[in-house]
């Protein structure tokens, strides 16, 4: 368990779903959290909830596909808390969801800019801080789609595959300085999954409701990965479906049941 306010975490895509749940769990462990998303409303609400519960949080709008905004967010976080120990690259989009030949080139590039380049930007802007930390951790939230081609998801699959490789590159170059992990959270009840099921044009949309879990399930594992107990897993591409991983992370039994 972290001592109150002893570490600082930067979380992208933190307004809802996995990002918001992770922020709350880290705050409960005494970690100060800096939250970003493109729109301020949702992250401001999450930050307010955390502060009401006695934690420390700031919320700032940031488009991770813009390096200037990323650098500004990182600087503001360091100014507010004096250090950065944990980076969680969770921001991501699915669109365009269509056959490759029908995709809009701009939309395809935008997907990669957020899902992959945005994570690179955040890593690039925080590496010095993570190296200065006595327990630096970077977690890239990847996907099973990084290792499995899915029709209509060429941008998403390609970007997530690149993100998995980015994790390995960070480990090769900085494994002695801080811990880097890739983590696939599985199918989760998030706004993205609701949209997928509403459109019904992907095989993922046909998964039974019982196969989808609460965002708290992967968030619990992510929060655990920031602890020293996960040191031996550094550099790996992990997945929530790993029973041993969830056991080590202490995922509560009530989070193991799928469905709403």
C-alpha cells in the first residue's frame, strides 16, 4: 500500500470506464492523480469525486495526439505535485470501423495518432520523470486486437499492435530505469463497447453479455501493476484473462462475474 500522497500518477482517457476506475483505485491507495481527456467535464467530475473522498487530483483537458498539449499536461502535473511516478496510457478510440478499402484516410490516421502516437508522446514527455522516480511505472493499455486481425478494425488493430511493440522498446531502452508493461483489459462494459454492440458490424458485437466485465476488473489489475509486487512482470504484454495474474492482483470475486 502506498503511503498517502507518496506517488503521482498521470492517467489519459480518465473521464470514464477503465481510466476513471483506475484513477479512483490509485487515489484510494494514496496516489495523487492527474487526469486528462479531450473534454474537461467528465475528468473534472472524477477529480471532484476523488477529492471529496480525501484524495488529491487535478483534471486538465489534453488531446494526446498533440505533443504540445501533452508536454503542457506533463508540466502542469509536475508543477502541481512535484513529481511523476506512474504513467497510464489509456486514451483510445475505435473509429473508423469499416473495411479498409472504405476507410477515410484522415480517420485512419487519427486513430493511430491517438492510440499509438499519443502513447509515444506521453512516454517521450515523461521518461525523464520516470527515470528520476525511485519506482517509476508506465502501463500501456493495449488490446487482444494487437495480436489478432479483426475485419473492419484495421486502424485499431494496427495501432494497438504498435503500442504493444512500444512497450517492448521502452523496456529494452529503460528497463533498468523504470518498469513498463502492456496490459490488455479484455471486453469491458464501456462506452466504446456499447457503441460496438449498437452498430453490430463486428464479431465483438456478437459476444454474449456474460463475457463483458466491469471496468473495475482491469482497473484493479492496473493499480496492482503499479506496486512493487509486480516487478517480475516488467516488460511483458499481460492480459486480464490470465487467471494467475488476476489471483496475484487480488481481483475480488464479485468482479469475476461477467454481464451487467
